[in-house]
């Protein structure tokens, strides 16, 4: 599908008001667009900075009608926006990514089936929706990780299981909701690739990001020449492109991969939106993942991004506001000392309350060489405790 270009001055709508929506809004406004955010939370990070903030539930017909009325096109910023809401909006306005792609990404079982269809290997798995399927799980999938098919994020909704008894107990503990059991794989590393695909099918990509997770949450992203073996760079980009093409995807898509100890590449999951692992693009690339989302939605040209600096991104979780585990009142981290380090770029999301495990912001670090960026990142991490 090809659509008329929406030029600056038009209003772009966003379903969801989290930090990804906020950074989309910033990118859109910088280019001269107006923005409208639909999110029930009066203090949502994107709602706070948008020209229009519609404070209703995602399925509220009146809220959706108002969003469609004031927006020339609509995007989404988190994958758990109900797909039927996107389908309803699409009757009136261009919506990207589309309801079908989002619905597939929302459901681990459908997501994995899509990967298989695209010929991209994923971890051996079984879908568990019934006691019969539980009983039929092959032994080779153990030890494994039981994941709820829907609504999991940042390691939530997951349980490691070693035996059939543990598996049965874990599934019962999850109240028998639809799940996927994945074989636990020996990971050497994790990486992700972000692409942007236009209404006309044209696609550009960022270089693969090397990601470090802590307690199931992304902690550090590193992007520099040689962060991954060349063969994996090409393989992960090719796999991401076939996954995006297979969905007829429009917008920014992130695909996460495991690198196994034997050097092979296995797809993990996808996010139908800009992704935490792409935040470094704001300061290290000539076009950010958020600007590409704006361009894709508006039908503007998608130029191939060029990374002009090696980069490390450190996620800033609410824990940093509680320097010791005993402390119960939040105190501000030492920003002045962190920002005294050359090449540090602070991004905070305007969340009023710091909570442990909550994503409050990120720090992008750029510099002349990968070694210099790494040294600065170590200093920053020490200051932040
Ligand atoms: P989420 O949606 O919460 O990000 P993921 O499926 O990406 O869930 O899992 C979170 C993390 O758990 C991964 O980044 C990885 O470190 C680990 N993990 C997930 N699945 C597997 C697996 N099959 N084998 C080994 N580690 C895994
Ligand atoms: Mg993940």
C-alpha cells in the first residue's frame, strides 16, 4: 500500500503514553508535526509533552473517535495496545504498524509460528493451552522456560522449569493461561536489529545491537564496529528483513536474537515499535529510530541510518534513586558528576515516582573509539552505583 505523504503541520497520533511514545512525540515535534496521545494516565510520559492528550482507555470508542478525528495517521508505542483498537482506527486513518502485525507480536505462539514461516530458526518450543498439550510436551524441551503467551515483558510472566513436575506446577501457578514452553538454550550473547519499513515496502536498518540483560531487563546496549562477528551481523539483518517483509510491516520493528555458544543465531522475539535497545540511535546516528518511525508513518523517505559514533546505552532503573537497599525515600542520582564525563547524554522520561525495576531513563555515551566509550561507561556506572 502506498499513501499520500503527510507533511509537517499534520497531527500524528500515538496509542500509548509511555517513554517510547514520549520520544516519538519529541522526534515528531522537532520536525514540525503536531501530536496526539491516547493514554488513560494523566501523568503519562508522552501525554505530558504532547499537543493533545486524550485520557481514555485504549478501547474506549469515544476516545478512539477523538484520536482519529484529530490525527492524520496513528502509530502505537507499546505492543499491548489491543489490536482491535488499531483495527477500529484503521477504518478511518492510516495506522502503522497494522493491527495484524501487532496481534502476532502480542502472542508468543503466533510470533514463533511467523518466525518458522519466514524460515528463521527459533528455540525449540511447544504451545501449552490444554492439559493434553501439557502431557504431550517432549522431554527434549526440558530444562526449559515457561512463558505466558501474552502480556509478558522484562522477564515477567516467565518461569524456569527443570522437570515435568516443575512444569506442571508452574503452569498451574499461572492459572493455566495459554503458554509457550521453550527449551533453555546456552546463550553466549544477545543482540537485536531494528529496521524501518515504509508503506511502499522500502526498508532500512540499523547495525545489530549487542545487549546485556540483568534480571530479565535490558541493562546495557553496545554498538560499535566488531561488536558481533561479521557473519552474524549479516544473518541477523537478513532475518529481521524477512520477518518484516513477511508481515507486510510498516514502521519501526525490532527483532531480538540469541547467539548460542556454538556460534549459531536463534530468533527470540520481536517488538512492533521502537525498542529500548535502539535508544543509542538518538545520539550516535544521523537519524534516530524515533525519527524513522515518524518518517515511516508520514510516508517520508527512509534514509539508511549512518552511525557516526560508537555507543553504549545504560538503562536507568528506579533502583538508582535508592542507593542502598535499606533506604526508603528516593534521592536524585548524581547527574552533575555523570554529565561532567565527556560524551554523556541524559534522557529522563518525566516519571514522577522512582520505583525499583521501573525504567526512568537512559544514558547514551558516545566518543571517538569503542574503548573510550567503554571507559566512560564504566566511570558512569561507578558514579551511579
Ligand atoms: P521478555 O518479553 O520479558 O523480554 P524474553 O523472552 O525476551 O522475554 O526473555 C527475557 C530474557 O530471558 C532473555 O533476554 C534471555 O536473557 C532469557 N531467555 C529467554 N528465553 C530463553 C531461552 N529459551 N534460553 C535461554 N535464555 C532465555
Ligand atoms: Mg525480551
